[in-house]
C-alpha cells in the first residue's frame, strides 16, 4: 500500500501553527490506536515507498550555497553513523532472509563410507549416498508470523537509516550556519575594534591638548581591550566548528581548514521555504515510520508465541543408495527410501508457553507507548520550530533597523566628538550599542537559518519546497 496523496495547508506566519499539528497528530495517533494483538489486526496505513532507500530530498539546496551542498553530500557518503546504520540495515535484511529460508522445506545431501572387520572374517566396505528432506507444516502460522516480524524489523532498520541521514544532514547544516555566523561576528568585532582604536587615538590627541582628561583615555582603552578580548574566543569557536564539520563528513579534524577559512556571508533559505507544509507531514518522519514498523514486528511476535502453544506437524523423508564398493553406487546399489510424518503436542511445560505470550504482549505495549511518545515529540519539535521561525523573522527585521540607526549614531558621534561638540561618554555609548546590535544581527541571521534546518528536520527532511 502506497501513501495517499498529501494534502497541503497554507502556512501563514500570523496563524497558530498548532492547527496544523492538531490535524497531523490525529492522523498519526490514529494509526497506533487501531493496532491490536491478533493476526487480523490492520497493518499500518502506509508502506515504504520505492524511494525510501534513497537519500533525503536535497532541502539544503534552498540555502543556495554550493559549499554547504558539498559538505552535506560528503557526509551522506562518509559519515560513520550513516555507515553503521547501513550495516544494521544489511544485517536486518539478512536475518529476514534467514527467516524466509527456514520456513520452507530443507534438503540435505549426505554420503558416507565405512570399513569394518570382525575376528575371523575379512574386512568389508560399505558406501552410502542419499538425500534427506524435511518440512514443518505451518498450520497455525508460527513461521509466517516470524517472517512478518523479521520483515518489519528490516523495514524499521531502513527507516532508522533514513532518520540517521536526516539527522546528520541537519547537523552539518547547523554547524555550517554556526561557522558562517561566527565569521560574521568576528568581522564585526574586528571592524569595531579598528573604529575604537581610531577613537582612542583621537582621545589621546585631545588629552595631550588638554581638551579631555586621562579618564576618557582610560575608558577608550578599556572599550578597545574588551572588544579585542572577544576575538580569541571567536577564533576558538571557529576552529572547533570546522573540526566538527570535518568529523561529520568523515574526515580528520584539520582536513577542512583550508576550505572553510575564507569568509562567506551567512546563507539564507529562500523565503518560500515554509509557505506550504503537507498536512500529513509527520508520516514522512523516519522515526515515526520506524516506530510503526516496530509495532508491526511486536504484533507478529505475539502471534508466533501464541502459535507455539499448539501442535506442530513435520514431514520428512530420505532416499539413499547403499553398495559394497564406491563404484557400485552407480550400478547395482541398493535403494532405500523412507517417509516420516510426526506431530508434537505440548502437554506440560510449567506455563512457559503462556508466559512467552505474556512477555511478547508486554513488549507490544512498550512499542505502542514508544510510538505515542515519538509522535508527541515530533509534534513538539514541529511547533517549536514554527514558532521560533516566525518570531525570529520579526526580531531580525527590528534588529536590522536598530543596527542601521546605531551605525548612523556612531558616525555622528565620532564626527561631533572630533569637533569637540559632545563628550566622550556619548561616543563610548554609541560604539557599544553599535557593536551589540551588529553582533546580534549576525548571530540572529545564523539562528534564523538554523530555525529553517530544525523545521525541515522536524518535518522528516523530505518534503518538497516551492521554487
């Protein structure tokens, strides 16, 4: 069964995002509420599509930064967590194949040779070659249930791989945005330091001329030193972020230094990125898919444990050739055949079979609770990201206006101070305000990009954006 076509809901920044989430929650929680412990229980309402093993939709291209896209693609190929999840998926698929194989008939080819001698008699040889076959008739569905459980486990591992891919791509994007934001903050600090050093020079000249006191000189030196003290901390943060990006992309910590050292502007996502959000978007989240498949696996294990309480039927047979010489197996050998049917009925086991059923039912309840927690957590992450994105957009507009005004105020203050029209306290205050507002703008630009990344991650990392 393939997913139904997704309906879309228009996203308006002024609307309450919880309206969308209420609809999504009802869709997701309904799938869990309808699951029961019988073999006739309805399956989850969707199947993994043919593209579920592909990489996530390239949402990072919305930032229109080729270097970011390069880093994300490198992480998808070389990140160690992704490679581990890929190996886990291969293991789950192999175990599924084992379950399928063991449920069918098995045929073994055997051969033997024997030389024996008793007292007073000559030694004699005997050779045998034959086929043995066996098959357990799955009347009560124990084997079929085990196969369904292993298939669901494989699908859960596939969804978990997707979840790891989404998480790693988001981590790379967040680290890259932090790197560019820190570079912008470093440039602002350096520019403001140059301006403060120029102001310090003017203050020293005016002090030598007796126009200001040594107090103003000390205050100018303090302001410049405080700004200079921010630079080593920013450089440390830059280096650590570069190292994190290198590890995320499967490289040594210093391998990306040359590539990332040149300063670039903080990338901004296209403004239409969140104008349309699928109303059934939670079903795209890989962790929700994995949780649903784990419920399916738990249901099948309950059925398998219950089927083990009933009689089992086996059919077996053998066909063999027996001869006194090895060449005789091909001509003149004795043909021996047998056919065996058996039934095994559990009588007294001390309640072990019933306890196994109870144990699997308890495991089923755990997976149900885990599924509901996964859905509720997803709802929280989506709503948090929507609110943060909306409010940070508004805040950025206001901060940019404040930064423009602070820049004009700083220019006016410096000109008036150089002309002796205002005191140094006014210059000092305008410089501090300018540094603070510019730093806040640079930081918030990176935060706004991170809000987009967190929203995409909360939505499952695979929904399409509008061009």
